[in-house]
C-alpha cells in the first residue's frame, strides 16, 4: 500500500484519521497562505484553499504517496469566521453565532502524483442562545482560540450547540465518510 501523508498539523485531523483505521501516516505541513480570490462562494473558498495546500504539499512528497489536505471554515451568512485573534474577537464571533444557524465547510483534496480529487462537505450547525457570562467562561477555557468560528464541537463548545444537520466530524475539521470514499478511489480499503 502506498504511504499516506496528512499535510496538516491539526491534532483533530490526526485523531480522526486514526479513528477510521489509518494509523500509519506521515505528517508534512507545507507553508501556504490561506488566501483566495474574491467573489468565491463558501464551498468554492475551502475547495480552492485545499487544492492550494495540496499543490504545496506535493513538493514535500513522492509521486507514490497519497497526500490528504483539508481546509475548514465557518460561515455565518456567507461571511467567513476564521480563528479568533484574541479573546475579544472570540467573544464577538460567539455572540454573533449564539441563537443562530451557521455553516461549516471543509474542502478535502486527495492527491497521488499528478492525480488529485477535491470535494467539499457542508454541515449546518445551530447554536442555542447563550449569555455573555457563559460565552466569557467558555473563552476562559482557552478552547476557542485555535479554532475557526471560536468553538470546538468536540470539547466544551458542544454545550453551545443545539443541533447539527450533516457530518459531525466535518465540524471537527475532517469529514471522514467523504474522505474514506475519496481514498477508496485511490485504492485504500477500509473494510477488508
């Protein structure tokens, strides 16, 4: 079997790969700027950045290796919510999200040599109404500071989520069902 490379430093993505049975993989994180052309729709943005990461990662890998890249973003009314710059920024984002529905999009690219495939997963997330005191207490845990949209659904941020419609793991940063189907097209089998 070809070696697998996860071109991401995200501990959550590493954990999710292991959860689906990919326990042997290398981590090589390319240096890329997460910029994109103006005028792209949310799904197009994450697909574009995922492809750019894949192109950069290709230089770090052999043509035989299977390379996985991903980009996850949170969108509220098509406005992108990245990682918070500081606690005040996190509070503004969480305040905007509370009591509302938003979309988490992840672009995933799988590449082997000159062949690549990019797909996008979208999940709708609805936050419950929360008080400023609750949001400040959550921010004080430090959990929101390295996450798009300023929350982690796999941690205490789950207490802010009323419901989701779509792939839970996508909200964590890697849509594992979609990824597994993409990897099957590259010869990786999960149920043998």
